[in-house]
């Protein structure tokens, strides 16, 4: 990764954490590999980097999608494809206290290593399994067949309804609760953890948008505003936070998706956008440059 991209990511992270703390928000969106949606108050809108999240917000991802969130005190939450998570409550006054509910898909919760001694009391419910977390690194997943929580670092207490609570305090211990069976605790192979991590990590140069990203994909240009609005609606319904711009002084109307960290990320996103109905000739450029 180039030095300029590192600066973009670090600058964006500091701004996100500072803004969330100042505004009393539960979390902010750090990166999105589309499609993804924010559901709030019964309405669903495409999720975009920099979005401030509140208690009771639900984040949902689509196929091959990823979302990275940053809680207001600095802890990271990563979501894999076809995931759903509800921020039930977050309060970081005097220490992080809160609850997350993972309704489907894979997640990873990692505390900020720069603040190792800050008090934390987090509860993460994975369908029918609840994990109490006080400073750690945890990966988990809920599927139609089972709920799973794996300890990567630290210590957690885990319980399923109707079964006694157990403590996981050794790295690579995992707790699995089959949908119609009793829970068990076992040790996972490190190679399996590497595979699990791929489910929640954004691949290098993957088609992800990030806070501070300066590249865009123009998905279509039109002489008629109504034609542009059709593509704009289609993209947003498909989980892409598209913008409609232009149309002044005889200029064409353009529909764009912005925020990609670099040219490679924007090019990677082009392949996904081709599948959205109404997409025209795709063009990538730095945001703010002239559209021809």
C-alpha cells in the first residue's frame, strides 16, 4: 500500500473516531465493499463511508460485501457478506458499554490496542449465543445451521439459552451451538482462522470505498435527467450510494459512486456495477475532475 493511501486511511480513522465521540454517535462507517444498506426507522438506504450510526441502527450487507465500522471509543467491528447486525446500544462515557446483535453472517470485534486498559463491557449476541466481552479479539458467525464464537485474543464468557455459561480464555478456543443441539467448546486450527478472517476482511485493492477516498466510478452519462434518475434509483436500490450530478449549461447528467481509495479500487468496483440495470459506459476518475 502506498504512503498516500496510508495517510488517507490514518487521517480518515482519526477523523471518524473524533467525530463519533464529539457527536455522541454509536459508531461510524470506516469502509464499505458494496452492496450494503443502513436500516433506520423502517427505512433502508445505501451505506456509505463516513456515515454516523446510532443505537438501534441495523447494518446489512449483500453478496461478496464487507463493512468495517469503528465504535466511538476506537474498537473495530467487521462484517462479512450477507450479514445483519443491530447496534442495540453503545455508551463510551467512562468506558465502553454496549450491546450488538448479530442476526446473520460473519463478524469480527477487535478492541483498540492503543487503549488496552480502558474499561469495556460489551455484549455480542449471535442469534442464540451471547458473548460477554471485556477487551479482546473475537470472530463469530451465525448461519442457518449453527452459531459460532471463536476467541482470538483475551477472555470472554459465552452462553446459550438453557445452557450454563462457560469462559473462553485461551486463544483459538471456540464455542459452537448447533441450531438443534447442545453447545460444545473445542480448539480451532490456526489455518481455519485464516480462512475465517477472509470472510470479514476487505481484500487489498478490493472494490471498497473508504472515508477520505478520492476516486469515483461514473456509471452513466445522459442528456436527459429522467434517464439519469432511473440509473440513480437502480444503483441505490442495489446498495450503492450513487449521486446524480451535472445538467447545467448544457452538460450531461452523470450518475456516480464516490469514495474509492485509489484507481485500483475504483477499477475493481466497475465489474460489480456492470450488473446493475441501466448502467452505461463506465468511467473512473478522481472526484472533482471534469466529466467528459
